[in-house]
């Protein structure tokens, strides 16, 4: 495949021949022993005081435990001043300055390593190993005095240069098209981006620890499924050649996890990759991560308490506080969250009482409220459309919206005090759904009837309605104990905990249209 290179990139390719002539492999297959991080030097190193002014110690001896360090990183800047030079290298943790002196780096007569390799063949973006000792420059900057330099990888592409002054970035690369397509470059030139993904990992680790302490077991369930169940969503479909059957990328892992509760586990959870063949925007990606947990002998009231404590712990672990700034709103994940039934929320924010309305009345109400709906919408989606238009934007602080009508919740147990409602909640933060939870439906007869109602909606053209999963009904017929289940979007939770405003900023590689190279 033909590639187009600019003049700088062509020159970099020519340096490969120069390396070969010198007998230097710019891509060595060798172990390089790294003993320190950049932050060890910039944050932890303190030079020893001179013990005897009349018999002063050499600078390397004053470095104490940092008198013999080895570090590797990418060259991000350099200043050559004849027989001496400074460069800045960057590792995963930050940047550190390196001082190079030709006569110390090349103590013999052969000065090729400095005069040719460092001055002419190495460029910004190349990866090198440095061995030497820590010291403080005359300007007070903690640095490494290089005694040895090793070429570890030659960069053939030119990095976009990010301009900084006094540790302040004033010319960062911000084009999202570039950043998302070439995340590997984004991580190099915008090091703060790493922080988001470090926090994401901490969120998952904190949740995992919380679930394990509660006695739950982490499990794995199928991604390829013969019936896409557990949510109302449009699936991706593929074909298995050997079995000659259609298969779907899972839209949720709920029904398999509940099968494990039937099988005798008291608590199971999974951090799952789910896939939905739907729209893309700042809060939706077709591939996303969802955590689902199911705990036997619990209900949705218990799960609300469980979620409050979990999010408080996550926020403290990631940010050191329960209060997080999200889109300019100060949101507190500590303490108790408001619990508001969905029909009361519609009455409060839309000014109408939709309880008891049939489909025709709901459609008329939507028209009066200027809420756009489609002809195939049933009662559940009509109610959800009103709620989405009038209520969600008002739910800034964490709020449990509870007690959804049966028509909106085909997998949920009927409410113990009102059979027209279900024991379900959704958690909203800053106008966005973060979690969905139920007292799980474990009546197989009721479950089959709900599936059949979904099938009628599908026949009317609702391509997000659920399929009938007879094996899951059979599992319930063996008996599933009272169970509470929760699904929570990890991508959206990461957005909230890191202050990011788009889902693309919390995914290493968000989905995009193919690029023409």
C-alpha cells in the first residue's frame, strides 16, 4: 500500500540507513532495566548536603540513592549547545530533564554517539534509555546527568508539537477527530488524558473490591447469543457458519446472570462489553461497558442503599471527595439520594397525571405536551417519552426514579402494594440515566406473559422490543429466589467521576467512520 510522507518523515526514514552503517539497531530486541520513574526524580529526589566542604563529594555521590538510575522514555524536546545538551524525556508518569555532556557520554576518542547519533539521527518522538545520576541544575531543576544513552526505538512519524511555558500548555492539540482516531498520539502529546483512564481503572477496581467484600462472585457470560435478551435495544446480528444459525452480539448479560442465581449462586456480577446497533452521540457508543450484579434474597430497596454506599466509596477513591463537578454542577454522591416515583415525577415536572391512562389517552397527552412519538410506541414508551422530555433535565443531584408501570418493565417483579407498577428504579445524575435496577421477576408464568406482550410490540414494528427467551422461562420454572439486580454504565460513570462531557473521552478507541489512509 502506498503511503504519503512529508519531507521530515522521509528524512527520518533515511536515518535508518545511517544507523545501519554505524552498526546500531534502532529497534533492538533487548531487555532494558528501568529502575526509576520520572516522578521519582522530579518529586522524591533531594541531593545530600556536603558532609565535608574541604573534601567535597562529587555530584554523583551527592545523589545518594539516585546515584545510579536507569530510565526510558520518549524524547519530547531538546536543546543542543555544542558539546553539551539538554533534552526532556517522557514516560508513563511524566517528564524529566536529562543533561548530556559529549566528553562524559563518549569518554574515548570516538564521539560518534554524541556528534552523529544524538545530534543528527535522533529526533523528538524517539524512545531512548538513559543511565546516570540525579542532580539539580543551577536553575534549580531536578534532572538526570546522563552517563549512557541507548537507542530503543526510532520514531518515523513527526509528533504534533505542544507548546508549553512555565508548565502551562498554551498550544495543545484539541481536534477531537485527530485525538480519537490517533489515540496513541493523543496520549503522547496530551499526557493528562492518561489520568482519565487511570481513574477509569480505579473506578472498576473499587467497584470490584466492594462487590467481592459483599460476597459476590465475578463471572463471565456469552457475548455471542442466539437470543439477544435483557434489554430493549436493537442488536447487531452475525451468522455462525458451522451451526448455520444467526447469532447476536449481546445487548445485555442480565438473563445469563439470573440463570446463575437459579443455579445456586447468591451473588454474581460481570463487567461486560455490550453492543447496541443504535444511534451515536456524546453519551452513546455502539460498544460500551456495563456492570451488572444480581444478589439473591434482596429487593430494590436494599439495592438503593447498596448503590449509595458504592458510589460514595468510588467517588472518594477517585477524587478524594464525594462532591464532583459535572458540567458546571456540584454533584454530591455522599449520603442518601432522593427517591421519586416516576408517575409523581411526571406530575411534578410535566404537570399531568398519567396514572391510569390507556394508550390512546397517553398519545393524546403527548400531542398536547408537544412530545414527539412514533406510531409503533406502546404505553411504556409513551410514558417514557414524556418523562424524558420534561423530567430528566431536572434531575441534577443523584435521584432514584422508582416504581415504573408494568408496561415499561418486562423483567421486573410487580410492586408489592400496587400490581400496576413494578419494583424498579433508575438512578439519574445530571439529567442522565446512570443505573437501572429491579426486584427481579421470578414468576415464570408472569414472565412469559410479559415476553408475549413484547412480541406483540415487535410485530407492530418496535425493533427494540424484547425477544421471547423460552430457555430463560424454563430456568425460572425451576425456581429463582427473590433477587435484586442492577445494571450500571461504566462509561457514563467514568464521565461523571472525571468531569468529561463526551463518552468518546472515556473510551480509548471510540467507534468512528473508517478513515481513508
